[in-house]
């Protein structure tokens, strides 16, 4: 994403490599909880404008003309080192937010699609989207206390997942569990890379 | 102006919005104005990490230590 600096002659350190990870899924599935569980910064849940995802990848020109429908988005950050930072963006998976996905997905490493077994269909649009774009993704089934558990084969088949897409059970409230989901996604991306499938911007 | 103070060191636009508690779209417009006056420099992100197995493994290892 773009970086701003008021003193062009001052800080000469390299611009950090920014790894962007999306957290998608239906309303109330636990995206905010997952981002909050692993983020080092105050978990941000702000009302944002529809044009804002483009700021992650776009130049700043012309933003004045963008529409300003308000949606909620989660933002989290994990600093790996001085020159490597992971950004998490939780984005609504409902169809009415479709318009923002392309901009948000641009340049992303991959996505975590969160699912709730009580409302499995809510994550279908997200899965379709990432499948179409060829973006690496994992499905994380958030195990709500009062939700029925199903064997992973049953869920795989209900979601029509291909064998290569990892499916995990998680408890988004637990830092370790949310962390494991992110690790699985990065490992999945590495595995795809090693098999010759490059991550390409989703456009 | 608070935004300029935060911009003294390099910061991502998303981080600035979080620090200032302003919508990202607002921060983008403010930054565009500041850039017009030559007060900030906008850098494009380094995107090469996505296809670099070494970097991705570093990310995975670091996440495991969380």
C-alpha cells in the first residue's frame, strides 16, 4: 500500500514489504474477532468509504470523485520486522459489497474465508470470488459454541471445495487458533508457488 | 496538523487512518492536498514479496511465533 513521508531527504530506509491478507466471509461470522485476535494495533473497526480499498494500491489522484457509500471494514497489522509488515483487511462478504472486492484483492497474498456451519451459504460468494480470481485461500470454519460440528469431509462437500483448498476449524477468539489459520494460508501460498503457480494481482 | 506529524516517518496510509481515527478516504484526500504542496512524498508499496518463497516462509515462521 502507499506510504507517505513528509521528509523525502530524511528516512532512507527501504520501504517495507507489505503483505496483504484478506479476511472474508458473511456478516457476523467472526472476521473482526479474528483480526482483533492477532493484530498488534488497536483493532480498528471504522466506518469507511467505499472508495477506500483502492488507497491500498492506487495513487491518490482522482479520489475526490469517488462515491462515498459507507461500509465497515476491519484493519489489523502484524509487524514481522522493520522491513516486512502483514496487513489484514476484513471485508464483508455480502453481495452488496461486491464492488469493493476487486480493489481490495489487488496485490493481496491470499484470503481467509470464514464460515459458520449454521449459515454455510454466506461464504459461497467469497469462495466463488477467490476461485475465479485464482487467489490462494483457505476456509476457516469458526466453531461457535452452540453450532453443530460436522466432519470436515461433509463440510468440504457442502462447500464444493477442491482437494487443494485447506479447510480448518478455528476459534477466532483464540489468538493461537487465528494465528494457525494465517500460517495455513501462507503455507498454502508457498505450496502453490513451489508448484509453479504464481500469485497474480486479481485483475 | 496532526497528519503531518504522523508523516514524519514513513507510514502506510492505512496506518495513518488508524492513528488519526479518520476514514481512509479522508486521509487520502488530505495526503493528496499535502503532496500538491510538496509536503509529503507518496511511495508505492513493494509488491515483489508475493512471489518470493523466502519472504513468505519468513512470514509463516514469524506468524508461528505469535
